[in-house]
């Protein structure tokens, strides 16, 4: 009877340990999946921001190439104005994604995002300002991907 009782106790203890380990593993997997989703979203938003910056810069260059005076309101609205909305939308989406990253990101990828400042444009900004923002987004994206891959346990990207 003592052996049976000890066996039941041992079995119950073993099952409790298995359940606890299983719950811990499930939690770890869920956190990893959330980080992957978050990192993917940030990279997508960085690319969208970079593309929006390129569009605004191209419109600015077209305005300049046409020889349109920078203070001509009709041309400013038709050439420059159409790019500002999507650009500011991209800024907003990226800002939101980086805010969400604060919840799940590891410190190293997060520190890369914390040092990235997005220029907000209006009718007075130049193509150079926007172009620098796009170039910065490209370099931040590369550094972020490297740090995120490391955090997720993937091997480093080859440098070719």
C-alpha cells in the first residue's frame, strides 16, 4: 500500500512538472511568434515609409525640373501635395508599429528604432529632407533586420 501511495504521489508530481514545463514552453513560443509578427510589421512599415519618401522626393524633383516657382500654389498642390498625404500616413503607420514594438521587442532591435527620428513634411520641406529620411529608413531597416534575426535565433545574413 505504501508503494502504491508513493507511486501515485510520484505520478502526480511528474504530471504537474510536465504541465508546468509545457505551459512555460507554450508561453515562450507565443512570445517568439509575437516578436516575429512585430518585427515583420516594423520592416514592412519601414519599407512603406522609404517608398513614400522616394515618391515625395521624385515629385519635388519634377517640380524643380519643370522650373515651376516653389511658391506657385497650384503647382505645389498638384505636384508636391499629392505625395504628402501618403508620406504622412506612412510616418503614422511606422510610428504606431514602433510603439507596439515596445511591448514585445528585445532591447537591441528596440534601441535601433528608438534612435530613428522621422521627418514630418509639409509644403515647406525640401526633397533633400525627405530623401535623407528615406535613406535613413533604409539603413535603419538593415540594422533592425540584423538585430531582429539575432533575437529570433536565426543565423546571421551573409555579407555578400
